[in-house]
């Protein structure tokens, strides 16, 4: 039985603000909307909320905090560098201006950060690391508790499929498939799309992503199917930086989905032919793109017991761990084992390691120009301490760069650049903030910061926007 009918639609339920997706962006949106006094419903397609956010490392890029006092101007410069000076820069400004306040708000909601890390493109350790159970799981758990305290209605296993509009084009609700079939949910004020990316939708990746991107093993939440993008396109929303496509990240074990980066402590990467194919000290994004062009996309890390020990002593290994390893007392035996398991040319592998050991001694790598272990840090080291180890990996991905175009209020824009009334978006469903690059820790960061803004503005919808607030975005210089 519908609750009531209007606009020719049978409504099953209604709230001021409907949020679609229960990851970091959706949870923060729903919390802030209810804090503003709005009634809220959050629809989540899966059995549990959390999405990619829950699976993530939990690093959040923030500035002007008690852990990292570096200021917003410095972070803005680093973000611009990470985005290759090619992004909707206005969104970076919003990000840095909201970072310190978001840190305090997360603390209020129970998220304790215990340290901060410096990754590529960072002049300071901007990436804040949560304590508690750690990773994105800690952030999601705190936000979920905060949402439940505010009596947010969370409806699980209910997948939003299309946005509903009135005769003027205003988004007034959503049709969603759940256990009771297809039902319509009405939004008195606005809908917030927070349904994540589309790393698990090969068809969309082939359509929009960079060629080869569909070969990456997704490590993302099961709901990363691009529903939000499709729903946005269904109401003529514009997109931004979609052509950047899946952003490959770490080499992963295709069976278990785990990731490992022993190469940054001295391992080499070889292909099925037993040959190196990249400079192992490069940023993992480049390594993964190189891996996608190898036979069966195999990128095998080969190392010895001394390198293994150093990796396990490194804090990053406690986050990533080690993928299932093959080990053998000699390089020849390791080559044979790899040959039996996945057809690797074991003899070529032995020759490759021997040649690499010569390069490590001379400090010159004529094949791939490796001079350090990672970036410009750490001297090359030989692989000659038995026993020897290998992990068989493929390129993996944790997120998608492009998506729906939004302004600084997180209103979704149409192809003419006008805001679609009643529609907001935040998180990986959007594109433009990261532009053509990314900074580690700013994906979760943007889901949180922009989710928060989307939720507040959605709760405030239907008031007149001042000229200043209308949120025109700067066109990127390309
Ligand atoms: C292994 C891993 C490690 C990572 N580490 C980091 C890190 O340390 N720092 C960082 O910045 N980024 C990291 N990322 C990327 C980051 O986690 C994501 O980009 C970010 O969390 C996306 O947040 P979101 O809220 O937009 O999407 P999600 O967290 O994916 O949430 C979207 C939610 O919407 C639901 N949904 C989808 N479709 C529908 C629908 N039709 N109806 C209703 N619900 C729907 C999904 O099931 C999901 O729960 C990592 C990602 C992974 C996978």
C-alpha cells in the first residue's frame, strides 16, 4: 500500500532528504542533514553499509589540525600538483577551507586520529590515520553510530534505480528495488547521490575508462556498480574527467584481493617471461599501468629473506600485509616453482635477478633506470639472501577518478552548467576535484568533506541561493 500519491506517483515513504548510498559520503551527508533538523532516509543497496569506505586504508588528507599544522595554502599547492594542475580547482579550495573544521567534526563524532603520513605529492604528512579498529572501518563505524543516534532511517538491500522528477525538472524522489519489489521514495527537499564509483562495472569502464582499465582487479565495495552515474545521466547531468577512468593503484593478489608493495623495500617486478618491465621505485599507479600490458597482466614480486624482513618491519606492511607467497631455498628452485604454478620462464627469471644484482652493486640500472628503492629514497640492494620469495600479482584498483559534475555546493550540474534542482552528489560518484591525478588520502577525504557539504545544503534546499553561493566552478586550464 502506498503512503499516498502525488504527481502521478505512488509514494511508499518520504523524508526531507534522501541519501543514496551508505559509504563515507552518504553517512556524513545524512548526519549533517539530520543535524540541521531534516528528516532523513538512507538507502543502501547492499546487506551492510560502508562500501569502499569501510574497506579503505582510512587515510584522510586534512590540514590545520593538531596532528598536522600545515596550512590550507600549502595543502592547496600540493593538491594542485597531485592533480597535475588539471582539475576543478575551485573544489580544491572548498576542500582545504573545510578540512580543519571537518577534522573537529569527525572528532566530535568519535573518530580519533592517531598519526599522519606523507605520501607522494605531499610536502607535509597530510594523510591522517584513524585509531580504534583502524582504517576506513573505524570511520564508518563511528559515522554509523552517529547516524543511528540521530535516528536516521537506514534501509538496507534497497538499490536506487532512477531519479524521479516533477514537471519542472526538480528531483523529487527515487525509485528503488528492495525485498518488497520496486518502491518510490519521496524527497521533500532533495536527494543526495552518494553511491560510490563504478570500478565493478566493466561495461561502464570500457565505455568511459582509459583503454585497458577494465583489466584491473577491483578491491572496492560490491556496490561500486556506477548506479549513481547512470541515475545522474538519466536526468541529463554533466560529467567531469570521466575519460581519466579507473585509477589503478596497488598490485594485488587476484585470488584473495590483498595487496603488497615489497618492491619499495627492494623486490623486483617480473612478467610471465621472467623479465623486469618497469622501474619498481615508481609510484604504484605507474607500476600498475605497466602491469596491465604484460602477458595475463602478471606482475610478480621477487625478493629475498632480508628484503622480506625489512618489509615486515615497515608500518605499511601492517596495513597491507603480505599476499600468499611462494618460497624456495634457491633462485633456480623459485624459478621452477613459478614455472609450474603460472608458466613463468624460470631460467629467464634467474638471469634477470643475476643481472639486477650487478646493477644493485654498481648503482646503475641500464634496463629501467632504477636508482633507489622508492622514489628517491633508499639505496638499491641485491636479492641474494636465501630463502627466496615471490608473490604473483595483478594490477588492482581502489577507486575511479571521474564522475558527475558538481559545483562547490555539491549541486549536480546539467550539461548547460545549471544546477539540477533538488539533486546533490558527493564522493566517488562525482568527478572534477581529483581532475586528472590524485593524492592518496584525498578520496576518502573528499567523500567526507563534500558529503558533509552536500548533506547540509540538501537540508537547506528550497531557500534562495545568493549570487555568491551559487557555486560557479572555474573551468580548468587544459
Ligand atoms: C582497499 C581500498 C583502500 C583505500 N584506501 C583509501 C585511503 O586510505 N584513503 C583514501 O582517501 N581513499 C582510499 N580508498 C578510496 C576511498 O575509500 C573511496 O574513494 C571512498 O571511500 C568512496 O566513498 P563513497 O562514500 O563515495 O563511496 P562508497 O564508500 O563506495 O559508498 C557507496 C555506497 O553506496 C552504495 N550503493 C551503490 N549503489 C547504490 C544504489 N543504487 N542504491 C543504494 N546504495 C548504493 C554502495 O553499496 C556503498 O555502500 C580506498 C579504497 C579501497 C577499495
